């Protein structure tokens, strides 16, 4: 019970740190007798010693590495959990049971419809100036290539601005983005918008340098979005090394030709669940 009380306190502290730092109302189940934000802030500050004890337990004490070990079991057992996949179903069942076993309250599932997209078989091969297998991962919601694939010359650009300036060169080509990594939040727009911007200038596909500061021939994928008034073209992420290599080749005036084949499929939205649990406060159970 003592551990459970401490857990409630640290959860409160964590939650309050996520709230905007301005005067406002506390969150209550019935929205009655709201406390001023400053009062809540002062109340939270009183839990400093309790929070430190919990942190010390997790970092240096008996609970050391427990979170990592539990995450490892989850990741190893379930694996990738793509929206609409059987692995996601297994993950939801796993977490539903784990939350109940951990003694959280009001554990329940909420039905929801989610996108169902499958990557399928895919590969990319550089044909000119030499044969080279390009590591790719199709981006979420990408359309497939035709069954025979796409074989086209490559244009390498470092930014959307460069792509627009070279728009005439991009017609009928595969756009390779070798955008410099600034930060995930800043650079991820090349992944989310890369296919759309390439399609606007008449490209037949786009390959985006992984949104990461470092790579070991390891493409990093994610979701991307099409626009209703822009043609949908196949799109995938490639490794930092391959993007850099094609950029070097291009800067020398070398012609690059790539064969791309992607078997992606989009299905109707699948039924799934939001997994919800609470830690209800003992002193202020009406507050969320």
C-alpha cells in the first residue's frame, strides 16, 4: 500500500509537469470546487522528498533496470506493432493484462477504428553507375509500385527549395532527399511531406534519407501523408549512407538509375482498442 501511495504521488508530479505553466483550473471528475493552479503547484512541491525516494529506488535501488527489463520482454515478445496488425492485437492484450496485474484502476478497452496498411515485399537496386542494393523501408500509407516496379533516373536534392528550383529536372525521375539532419521535429517534414512535394513536380517516386543523426546502413521509417489533390507516388526511407553516396555521385555529374519495387497495400480501417488505465488518488480521488 505504501508503494502504491508513492506511485500515485510520482504520477501526479509527472502529470503536472506536462500541464501548461499558467493559472487555470484543476481537472476534476465533476468539475466542482476547482483549485487555483498555484495552490496545486504548491501542493505538488510538497512531494519532492517522496519523488526523490521513488527516483532513487528506480535508478539505484531494488527497482534498478526493472523498466528496461519489462520493456525488453514486451518488445522481444510482441515485436513491431504496426497499426492494424496482429502484433498490435497481441500488444493490446499484453498491456491490458499487465495493467490489471500491476493494480491500476479502471483498466478498460475502448473500441476504435484504425488505419490498416501493410508494407509487403520491397527492394531497391541501383543499376547505374553500378549495381548496389539500397536498404529501404516503405513509409506508412505509401502506395505500391506497379508489379514490374519503377526504373528511373535519380535526382538528389538537399531541400524542398532546391527541388522547386530544379522542378523541370525532376519530371519522370525518382527524387532522393539528402536533407541535413537538424532535429527530429524540424527534419521529419521531409518524411511526412516528401512524396507530396516530389509528386508536385512530376516525380515518379521519392526516397527520403532517414530522419536520424546516425545510421549503420539502417533505414528509419514512419508515417507519411498524401494530399487529395496531388498524385500519390511510392515513397520509402533509405539509409543515411546511401543518401550521402548518391549525393556525392550526383555532385560529380554521375548518372544514377534505380529500380524500385514496393508491394504495399492499404486495407479498410480495422477494429482495434484504446487501452486505458488510471491511478486514482487516495486523498483527492475526484481529481484526474
